[in-house]
């Protein structure tokens, strides 16, 4: 039997002395204020047992990790109609690139790059009565945790500097792939990215992707076929132009954010979240990737 706590302790002891931890994101100025020394891991297994090390209870900006959650809500409302407006192929490009979008007539490659997530934000703005409130309460319900909230400072900071996202949204609008006002859609998108959650809260919300669509309280949010598709998208598109490397080194579906968080899961076995704010050149947490590589190598547990 694998002792997850012992494994996490070993990984933490090995990695916490590393000083080369990449660079904290600065293109959203508010994210630059975060202490780059933070490092935490939280793992929850299929029986609901939890294991933690380091700063696993401290909330941080989940950024692009939120794209999986907005996609999940939109997919459960719209089903396969979603794929008329966004693709399911890896882009091989950084998360904020626009060149393919123009070449492919305003249909983003997948829902996990910025342009794709902006289309999903538009779907939710059309479908939800009070988009920001309804999305937040969806996350709070899945986790049974009302302390989860947006960070208005981060949302404002991103809005003030979000020139590429404005460019993407306007390009999408010019192709007819945004129904609502660009301002309204981006306001929702910036808020979803500003969600603050700890490793523990992230592992708890992503538990449903490991547990055939059922959350920790055993309520079903997705059917098994929808879970299959979201996990496939995380594996092929969750790390942008480093998705191949993540599959190669770690071997799990997962998603990263420029706040330094990564969440990954092995269906029916465990869900794990890491946080270390320093990013590698591709915008993924440097220490987080190392920690997850060690986790799947030490335990021999991966989808492969
Ligand atoms: O739109 C942006 O650029 C950010 N709100 C999210 C980017 C992000 O987290 C990319 N992930 N690694």
C-alpha cells in the first residue's frame, strides 16, 4: 500500500531547498506581489483521505485553472453544441497566442487557451442569470465551501493590463463567435481567473474529475462521458505548448495557472494540487512540475 503522506514529505524535503524556482508572473501586476518562496501540495485519494505538506492551506490566484471549471459548467448546460464554437485540439502555442485564431476563422483550438476560455465565458454570460454570482456559487457548492471567493484586486489588475485578451475577444467578436458585449464577457473572464483557492480547495473541487463526475458530497455534476472528455482536454491542452512535456514527465491529466498552481488527477485513485509561484519559460510552475514528476515516479501511479 502506498503511503501518500510519506511520499509528499519526501518530495517536500527534496524540493523545498531548491532556490532556482523560475519567475513569478508579472504581466498581471497584482500577481507580482506574491511571495515566490511559497510551496505546498495537497492530495486527496479515492476514499476522501487527505494528505498535505507546506503551504497547502493558503489561498492563491488560480488563474487558468478556472478554465476547466467554467468549461465544465458550460458543457453540462450546452452539451456537444459547445464544439461548434471551440475545438478540442492542442494548439502547440502559448496560452495567449492569436495567430491560429485568425487562420482558423475565429474558432479557438481548444477551451483551455485564453481565446477558447473567452468563448466559454461568453456561453456562460448568455446562459446564467447572474454569471459571476452563479459561477461562484457553483464552485462553492461543489466544494461545500463558502469561503471561496474572487479577488477583486487581481480582476482589476488584469483588466487594466489585459490588452491581448481584449484583442482576442474583439477578434472573436469580428468572426461572430462572441454573442455578448466584449466588456461584459471579459469582466466575467477576469473574475473567474481571479478566484482564490488553496491547494486543498483545488484538490477538493477537482475530486469530481477523479471520481466519475461526483463531488466529495457524492452529488453528480457531470456524467461519465463528459468527465472522459474534460480529462482528455486537460491531458492534451492543459499545459499549452508544454502539454507533451507534462504528459511525458508526469503522465496525468491536469491544468496549470500563472498564479503557480497545478492540479492533476489519476481517475479513481487520487487528485493532487501543488502551488509554487515561480514559473518556467512556458508559464507553468517550475517546482510544481518537478513535484508531480516525483509523485508519479515514486508511486508508479500514472495513466500510462
Ligand atoms: O488571461 C490570462 O492571461 C490569465 N488570466 C490566465 C493565464 C494563465 O493562467 C495561463 N496558464 N498557465
